[in-house]
């Protein structure tokens, strides 16, 4: 370490202690901060709650000039800026919620060098006026928060993020740090390419939260299941219960309160005063349960949340990880518990089909849902599956702290089924040069002469009708689980099925494919009638 490096280093630590009141850096924070303070670019992948903010806030305070933070979370800017100001940091923001005069004040502060941090919405950077403004001030660092928004594959894609590549062109001497909590390997690559950060160093924190026990149970009578989970394992503990609809939030909160668990609802339909009061109680009290839609929890930092329960299926693994990640920030044992039923799948598919967005958006949403389902259905370690989803190495031999590790699920030998399915994919590709999605593959296996099967002559394939021993639903289970095990992959805009490196070993009969038994019908029927 050079003399200059060491002094920047200790200055960062001094700022951490003096301004933020913390004793030590966490994980890779110090290395990241040191790197950016030295003027280099960085791409940071760190889970929610990992401490990303300090990675750009401290360089902004240490380096001369203003740190410009690009964030799409307009609703959080005011809170972030207020929190920083409370610590004595000179922070401001410019977004569409400011009127002309308010904006002028912030602009003047920036130009006078009176701001340590300036938060901007990405759409601002499309405007010449903003670029002119930035050009007339002194910038210490650019932080690009939620950097996965640049990925056209992600569910959070923001076209405005594509314009951020100009920052490097226009300010080649200002270091840039791109941060995200949700990035698969492919997204990581996309961030580097689209933001044009070829020399950036990549920092990747582990996504493992060893103190969280992951459990997913078949949904039968969800409210009762929740109640017994809470009373048996988390009596008197603070926690969050997530539901999809406001109606089920209200009903669940009432149900819990009636049954001796202190619970309050939280959703966008409540007035701001009630929401603020419930949130304040949650932060202050020790054993309160908040029943909420996903709006709750963003930016909330309560270390002793002992459980997060899902009564409805999250829309994506990212969402699930983020929501469950609000449990156990203090490092003490916590539970991520979810009840999941077939009705969830039906409901979510319908939401995707009838919801907003174009065809590409729907396909992405469907792919996200499939990954979530794969997590629900895996016979393998749930933590391992989560880590693999984020492109990280799972614990060999299982984690020992999830339901599938603690209680291995009932399985059936899906080897033959997997071979049939994979050989259908192979045949189509080798003999016809075609790729198809799951629906067509399953129709072929089941020997269904649908319009599309006839149109492509697929009833002439030797594999036509070789899978009649399973139902349509069971085949979909096979597909989802093969995807989950990495023995099959989905590709491109049309969600076509393609082989992976692992597929060969199944086709060559070198490995067995254990599959989790599909939830039994009575469970699904009860879940459906129970709402
Ligand atoms: P992220 O943006 O990655 O979700 P935050 O930056 O909001 O995470 O940090 C999460 C919480 O951890 C915040 O309350 C933050 O103040 C706290 N934190 C971050 N770094 C440290 C540290 N080195 N020591 C103690 N607390 C920290
Ligand atoms: Zn496990």
C-alpha cells in the first residue's frame, strides 16, 4: 500500500466512525471504498442490506467534489437525503417531485460546491440542462444504484439507464461505481458492457445468509398453517407476513389478532398516517407482526426481524431473496417460511397474461415465475438453489439449514421421464433444426395432435406420444425441475427449451434424476376453495 493509499484508507475509516458512527467496515466495503477513492471504477454485487450505500457515500465524502448518485427509486430519495442530513452530510436530490424553486436551490448548492451527495433520477440525465449543470460543477464519483436496471433481460429494465454510458465518455476522470443486489452472471456482464466499464473491478459478496432457515410448505389452510408456525416457533417475535392482495393482508392481520398474535396491516390502500404509525410501531416494539404487501420493508432497517412468512408466491427469486433477506440482519437464527400451492401458479400465470406489458415483458415475467417455482419444487438444498440462481457456488452436500436438507422430501425416479423430454428437445433440434417452448414439447410427448403439432409435422417424430404415462401437469413439473437442476435451460425471447452441459449426462444414462413429487390434488383443491 502506498503512502497515499494508506492515508485515503484511514480517512475512509475515520469518516465511517465520525460521520456514520460505525466501528468497522463490513465484508468487502473497505476494499471497494479504497478502490473508488483511488479513482477506479467498480461493479458491486451485494445483497440487499449488505451495506452498498457506504460504498459510494464514503468516497463522495473523502474525494473532493459532489458524489452524483443515479437511482430509480424516486420515492426513497427524500428519506435517504433526510437520513444523510441527520448525520450532517450535505445531501440533496433532483427529481420530478421538486418544483422549480426547490430545484433551483439544489442546483445552486451543487454549483457552489456545497453538496457532498446529489441524488438524481435516471431520466434527468437525458436532459441537456442536467448535463450542463453537472458540467459546471465538480463531481467526485458517479454511483449508479440498482445497476441491473440496465439489463433488458431483467424485470426492472429502465431504458433511461442505457444513456448512462455517456457518463464515462463525458467524465473520463471521474470514477464510477455500479451497484446492484440482483444480478445473475449474465446481468453482471450486461452491466459492464452497457455502462461501458471495461476496466471496472468486480466485487461480489456472498449471497448466503446462513442464519436464515428456508422452508417452503404445501399450502392447505394457509392462515392456520401460519398461526401454528408462529405460535410454535416464533411466539412473541417480530416478523413480516407478505400477502399478494390488500384484502388478504387485512384478513390475515385480523385473523392473527383474533388468535392472540399482535399483528397490524400495511398496504398502499391505507392512509399515509396509518402506514407510518404501523411502521413506527414495528421498528419500536419487540414482538409486532406486520402483515403487508411487498411495499413494506424497502429501506426499513430492523435488525431483529425473526421471521419472514409468505402466504403467496413471490413473483421472482430476486423478490423472494430480497423479502426473506429482511429477516435476521443481526445474524441470529431466523426463519423464511412460505406456504405455496398450485393455486398460486394459476393466479400468477393469469396475472402475467392479463397484466400490463408487451409480449417480451410477459415472457420475462413467466421466466421469473418459473425460476421461483423451481425453487419451490426442488428436492435439493434450497440455499444451494438460491445461491446458484445468483451465480454463486452452493455449499457442497447441502446447507443443513433448510427444509429439504433437514427433511428430505419424497421423490420419484424421474430419470426416464427426463430422458424422454431431453431427447424430444434433441430430436427437434438435430432432425428439424427447431427449438420450441415447453407447451409444444409436452404436446409431442403426450401425443396430442394440436394445430401446431400438425402444422410442424411433429406427429411424425419418433418421440411423438412416448410420454403418455404422465399428465400435462406432471410433465410441466418435470420441465420446471429440470430447469431447476440445470439439466435444461430456457433461451431467448420465446422461452424455447435448450440443452445444457448437464443434459448430456442424463441422455447418456450417466446419472439419475430424482424429482420431487407434485403436490397432491386434495391440497390444491382445498387451497383453491380456501381463497
Ligand atoms: P444495501 O443498500 O446494500 O441494501 P444499506 O447500505 O442500506 O444496504 O445498509 C444496510 C444497513 O447496514 C444500514 O442500516 C447501514 O447503515 C448498515 N451498515 C452498513 N455498513 C455498515 C457497517 N460497516 N457497520 C455497521 N452497519 C453498517
Ligand atoms: Zn439446505
